[in-house]
C-alpha cells in the first residue's frame, strides 16, 4: 500500500508526505511548513511524530474523503469520527476500553479507540502483516461510525433488546459483517486512487480471515461454537470485505437482507 510508514527522514517519510498532500489537496511545501495534522484527522493520545500514528492519520483522512463523497451523493452530511490512540486502557463513553479488547468504536461519543500494539499482535499472533491489513482495521471501525450516522446502530441495539442471547449475537454478526463490507467499499476507493499496490488486497483479506470468530475460538478454547459468534466466521468476514471491494456500493452491504449473512 502506498502509505509506507515514515522511518526517520528517508523514502518512507517522503511517500507519506506526498500521499498526505494528495489526499488533502495541500501543497507539500505547506505540509512541511505546518506539519501539525488537522483537528479532524489527528489522533489523540499519541505523540505527533509517532510513525504509526501518522500512518493512521492518513488512513483516517482517506476514509473521510470517501464517506464524505458517498454521503454527498445521497444528500447527507458526513461527520468524521475522532480517533483515540491509547496504551493498555482508556475510558470511553461506552466504558473502560482495554488493549485485550482490540480496536473498538463507541457510538455514544462517536470515537474510534485503538491501541497501536494491536498491529503487532495482528502480525505476530494472527499472521496478518502489512499496511493494508492495518488500514482495514481502521476502515472497519469507521464502518461502525457510518452505521451510527445512518441510524442502523440504534436500530440494531433496540432489536437486540427483544432477542435472547443467540438472537442478539446473530444481529451483532450482521452488524460486524456490514462494517467489513464498508471497509471494502473504502478499499475500492483506495484502489481507484492508486493507493494500493499488488498484494495489498490480499493483506486485508488475510486480516479479515485471521480475526474470524471460528479461528479465534479454535485458538483459545479448542472448539468452535457458532451460536456464540459476535463478528462472523473467517469465511464470512472475507466474503463481505470482498463484496465491498468488488462493488464499491453501500447497497451491496445489506447484511440484514442477505439470509446467508
């Protein structure tokens, strides 16, 4: 992916600078003169010069561009989420967030929470390295933000209150798979903007497969219990991510209408 992390002042930093300039429409010289990212795209909770934080800022800006365009086409206004980077634990409007939970989105404060150490775990534990695998994680959480803006999150929350545990889990799976599909919609945009390189799509698909409920359950407890799934199987997550990338259309992401989930 053409979002290489800036390692010191070398080529990676130049690539990131040029990409940031392309995404924001700013002159690279202006970026050098004023390196502080905008309030909308700057993550909180991490040093401004942290290379991974800078990378995530660029990804977040990219998602903001594509969702602004999609919302505009539908006569709506897109309000970007705030990204909060933390270490070990942090307080959110949805309660205490911990690194062990992985990245999460809180609809109550409309913020994406991410411990950068998760990316190390994604590579070391789940075998899903690469910039696009990391970008997919961010795009998935932004997908939950889109669900909040469209009112779907509230509708699912209300529906879950009328269900037993298994029924509630099934609704959760559909919601998570839709966020995967939305991440794919963003991925298609990135490809159209020539931000992807050969193999990038495979990185995202590997990440989706690595964090499927069946694989995680098999690793942690040695057996798979489908009725307890909350995010979907590896095959389901890959399918919906691919569907979003191939179509680039929100209409293709209606996991609630698709009986196959």
